[in-house]
């Protein structure tokens, strides 16, 4: 019998609808029942494409004995972290405070009155293994502790609240002696150096894209960072790791979330929209920098095709993610990781000609024994062009995976759940489940990536795809005058959070810079709502969540720490500088300065935590506006100029091709392109 999650909009919650556990969604009613009955809350947080979340759902959460004990002794709540990243962030912090590390599934046990955790962990097995206790034993001990150790619970509660309150402001141990100027060159260059070192190849596993760090490191190519660090070569290598490695799906396009090894070979196979949007932007920026390896172009083209084929709703927005796991046959009970993507050597030999197999084996690292559980994950041996024979072999593998007649650019229907995956007749392999909700922040990352790629590769189709998604958000994500984060089948849901505002404003500005100039007005309007709803008057910067949001977290954070996605405040403060340049309204610059000052101690002491703030600081120190004509703007847009905003004007001084303004000061009109480019380059490396 289905539980109360059966009617949830979230795919992740619905995956738990058949559990015998009496799950609640996060809501006031559930919390009130826990308080009235004095039951500790068992809060379990995950997301639909999380492999170990799926494992725990099929093991512990499906076990009748565990369910009976949980239902009698706890108030169980399931939460989709993609719906409520603000709550996920708070409880991930608490888990890290308790055990020193985190991850998903994120399982925490809360004191019902205050919603403060007193214990937590990630994956709990059904029975003891992997050095972890069985879940039933954990539950029994925690209920006994809750009933008999009230004084200790009070102390845990007090300590945890104190730690969380400190996290809202800049921690006291980050005090900096004296005033650190926002124009101090060393402040920026230290941040660029740290991000570059973080993405420098070290041979350690696992390997994550870490795109906020890579984007910030790329900015360092303009400077001599010293200590033998060469940002250009390090950033190029990150591009090769992505475009050549097994993290990239060389047959169908799109990037997986990370690799489990140090050689970028075997991925954790889920594909997240947020990774793919950021990687598109990064590869486009490498290309604009002049690092034009054909493998980058191929990776971008294939990924855009994947977006169009598998990740774009008929309405124009982008789906959120695809699972790591899929079924090899419809008779299997549980899906297996990577089944859709890997190839046994015998399959390759059976379906390819001898010439094609030999060409594929020369271009890719494949072997009889495989590199992943007896199968092969395709990984390229070198960059450059793939010859026609290799491309023909990959096209055959595409047809085997998706079915004869499948087109790389034509829509391929999503499997929306396991039942649909197993019952629909597929002409090729059974695909992984696709989470078809729209997330504004993640759509925004894809829009930005497509906008930048449209400039770098001079492809207007990329821009058109991005504009469709932006238009959908502008037309459908406001309800009762408020911006919303999610869309389920045409219905907006959950008030927008800081990352939604910040990344969408950035996306609109990126569209403007790609030539879709009408989006500047939209960016101004969204920014005004962002300022009104989430700006911290007391501290500066932006809160994650509006004060009137339903089920607000126990503290209001101002996120400055980057993870797989960039931190909202770093993106937001960079947006303010860009808006100041493009609208010539200095109030935006004042707000950017106030926000950066509120985080200056973090920039000084913890640049490894906040690459997006480092990028915002770069914008602030090197803000450059270029006024030029429509005829000239495309050529300048092709250059990698990370702190430049381009503005099309109809009138210029006689004989000039453009005017460059360094912050608040305009230079003499440039009479030719070379002089203008020289002024731009000087403006991006000036010392203020």
C-alpha cells in the first residue's frame, strides 16, 4: 500500500511511496505531530539520481521490521534536496560538525521542538557491513538515547545552535588585522592561485569537475601567479580531462557527475544538468582563450545534442538529471549502475567491422577485460579530431544504445520512473530514469553555458535553445507576484532561493552579451526582486531563503562556499558589477562593494572555500565596459575577456571603433581594433 508520498511532485519522494515506512514530506503538520507525541524526527534527505539513496531505499527503507520500528518510534520525513537546498545545506553542516564529513543520503535525527539534530550519518546498511552498523540497531539505540539522556540532548542542542548561529556571520577566527582593501592586488591573486592549485592534476581519486574552481582558475591566465603555477596549461588539462575522459559520454554526449578513479576513466554515471551547463561554459571559454582543440568542440556539440534529445521539455525548459542506474532487461527487479553506457568487448567486436574496431581501439582505451566490472567505459587516448572510421563506429554504438533510426538531435522520450522504463518498448537499450522537473538555478547554468558556447563556436542554434529556456522561466515561474524555484509539468513550486535569483540574472546577462539584447531589462527586474526579498541589510550579501518561506530553516544562511555549483553570493555580487556597467547605475556597484566587504575576511583567510567570491572580486577590481557598434561587437565577444561587459551603441566619436571604460573612468576613443583590444587587455590587468 502506498504511503503519503505517492502524490508528491518530486520524483525522489515518489520513489519512496511504496516503502512500508510511513513517510511524511517536510511540512508543519508532520513537525507538530512529532512535538505532540514527543517523537524524534528521522529526516532523510537525498535526490532522485543518487545511487546510494537508491540502494538504501531498496534495502533498509523497504524492510518491514525497520519500517515497523521507525513508524512506532520516530516521525519519518523525506526531503528532496533539489527542492529545498536551504534545508539540505543546514543539515549537511550539522552532519559535518557531528561526524566530520557528509554526503547523500543525508540521514539526521532531530529534536522535534527545535529541529536541531542530535545524531546523523549517510548510508546505513540493512545489516552490519562496510564497517557500519545495521540500521535497526541504530534506530533502537537512538530511541533509547532520546528517552534516557535528556540533559545530554539539551547540551547537544545548545552547542549545535551556537555553531549554526556562528555560521550565519563570518566566524570569529577569521578576523583580519586592519582593513583589507578590496583593491588589494594580493587578495585577488591569492584567490586565483588557490583555485588553480585545487584543479592541478594530483592523481587522487575521486575526480570531480569542480567547475567553480576551474572557472576562477581560468581567470588567472591574465596574471603571473608565481611559484611555478601555470594557469593556462593547468586549465587546458582540466579541459582534456573532461573532453577525453570517461566522465564524458562519447557516444551520446553529456557529462557524468564524477569519476571514481584518479584517471578520469570510470564515472559515477548519473548526469546532472548543473555539471553540463558549467562545463559547456568552461570549454567555450577555453576556446575563446585560443585553446582550440577539436575534442572541445566535439564535446560541446555532443552535449548540446544530448540536451536537445534527452533533456529538453516540449515547452523549452531543461530536465534536472538522469539516473546512474538502468535495467539491462525488463525482468530485472533492480537497475544496475552504468548499464546504459558501458560496452563489453564482445559486443564491440560483434557489431563493428574489423576496421572500425581497430580504429576505435586506437582512439579509445578498450580491452577484453574492460575497465569497469568486465565492461568498457570509453575513454579517448588523445585529443584532436576523430577520423571518419571512428565516428562511424561511434554512430553504430549510438544506434545500438538508442535504437536503429534514432537521431542524435531528435527528441528521445524520457523514462519518468522505473515502471515506465521497464514497460515501454524501447528499440535499443532501456534508458535510465530522467527527473523531468525544472530547477531554475540549474536551467540558468545551462542557459549560460549555451550562451557562451554560441559566442565561442559561432552557433546561433545554441543561443536559440538557451533563449527558449529563459523565456519559459520568465513566462511561467512567477505566481502571486513571487519567483519560484521549480516547475513540475507546468506548475511552479517552492519560492525561489538565492541561487535561483543569482544564476538566472547571470543567465540573462549572458544572453544579452551573446546578442539577445532584450534580456537586460528582464535581468534588471529580477535583480530588483532579489534585492527586495533576500538582501541582508544587517550583514550585506544575500540570504539563501526569504524570511516568509514555508518551513524556513532554523537559521538563515548567506552562502559563500562553492560546491558542485557556485555559491549564490559570489555569482550575485559579480552580477551587480555587470549590471552597474551595462545600466551605468552606480547603486549596483555600491551594493557589490558592500557585499564584498561583508565577505572580505573569508576571501583573506579561506579563498579555497569561495572561488566564486574570488571571481566577483575580479569583476570589482577590473570592471571594464566596452562601447562599440553592432558591426564590431561580435569580434570582441570572441575574445576571452572575463571582466568585460560589451554594450552596443549607435553613436561613437568620429573615427572611433569603440570606447573602453575602466571602472568609472573612460579612456580615449580607440581608432582601430588593435588599439581597442590593447586597451581592453590593459584594463583587465590594471592595478587599482
